[in-house]
């Protein structure tokens, strides 16, 4: 196990390095630049070159990359537009994005896991077919459109929830903050649940058709009892992988949905940075989101090996028993 963790940590570090290089390179390949965006129309060549020098954009790409990475760890990188330290700027947006993402993930799990099990256990009944059909419909509908529909129903028609925005006092106005996040949370949870239901259903079907379930039924267990006693742990292995991906996806989904509901989170900040070509903010934000996804995948690998002894045995055999 120790060797596996060491290999996965090394892989995580290499992946983050490669991601940082790609993020840095892609931004430089795109047309336009921060200097032209900041100065606007009618800029002279001298003014443009002076601002490029002030921003450090006239240095070599290697020097620019080194300055970015150094500033990333020291916290000295500042926004081209606001002049605020980028790390502080990102941290100021997390109190909106993180609760939104986690709440959507929790709601999605609470809804999709029981529905997925029902869809699998009763796959040939009307309720099982109905749940599967709803999940298919949820996959087909764009997440931003779901948000628009929810705003129309609960804000414009019913008038019971705000259509967007976030309290100026932040979480000091707890009731207002919760109300502002209800519709965004439901929007993300619907999209995530549609995916999760299908995976849970598939895992449930695999467990129901397994030999050990049939053996448990033959010695007197009911279908529910056999599933609870012998099927949950085996069925949890593939579901855990999807849960990890969905947790990371909930953060990425929050980035999109925040713009629909005008929430001052990471999504709104990223859109503003892209519009103004604010390279330091874009680089740090995209790398942060990438790191979250990679760390989630790393955690999922560890959890899967903790709950499934078969994976540990396979790893041990491949490593000559070194693990």
C-alpha cells in the first residue's frame, strides 16, 4: 500500500506540472492579450509596449512561467485588472462556491442512490422504468436551461425564492445566503443525479446477478436482506469512483451555474478574468479546479483499495508482494 501511495503521489505531482504547462501555453496561443484588453481602442504601439513591459509580458515564456509558479507558491501574484493578490481573490470567492458545490453533491447523493437502487431492483416494473426515463431526460437537458426554468417557476411565478444574487453581508445574513443558494443547488443536483442514478442502477444490477446473492437467497435471505448483507460493499466499489468524479464535477458545475444566478463565486470571477484577459487570475483558477479534480481521483483510488480487498491483492501480486 505504501508503494502504491508513493506512486500515486508522484503521478499527481507530474499531472499538476503538465497541467500548469498546458494552461500557461494555451493562454499564450489565444489571440489578443491583457495589455490590449486593458488599454482598449486607440492604443498606440508605444503605450502597448510600455504596459507589456510593466506586466512582464515582454519576457521570455520560460521567465513568465517561472514568475507565475513562484508567485503561485509565495502568494505574490496579483491580478492585472484589480491589482489584488490572486490567491486572496480566489479565497474570497470560495465561501460562495464551496457551500454551493458541497450542498449540491449531498443532495444529489441523497436522491440518486436510493433512486438508483430502486431502478435496479425493480427494473422490470413501471417504477423502475420511470426512474430510468427521468434520468435519461435529466441527461438530455442542459444544466443552464434547468436553472432558467427553476427561476421562472419559483421566482417569477411563485415569488418564493430569489432569482439570483447573494447578500452583501455574505454568510452573516445566513437566511438570505441559504435562500440565494437553494435554486442553484437544485439545478446542479438535478444534473448530477441524472448521471448518478444510472451508475447506481448499473452497480445494483451487477450485484443482483452475482452468485453470492443467489446463494444468500437460497439459504433463506430475502432479496432486500441479501442485498443489504452481501451486496452493499461490493456494489459500493464502482459507485465510490463515480462519487469522487461527481464531487469534482459539482465544483465545475458550480462554476457554470453561478453565472446563471449571478453569484459572486469562482465562476463569475473566471468569466470576468477571461473577458479582460487577466492571465494570472485565469491561470490560478483553472489550475485550482484541475488540482481539485486530480486530488479527488487520488482519494477515490485510496478509498477503493480500502473497501475492496481484491484490488489490494491484485496490486500485491503485481508488485511481487511489495505492497
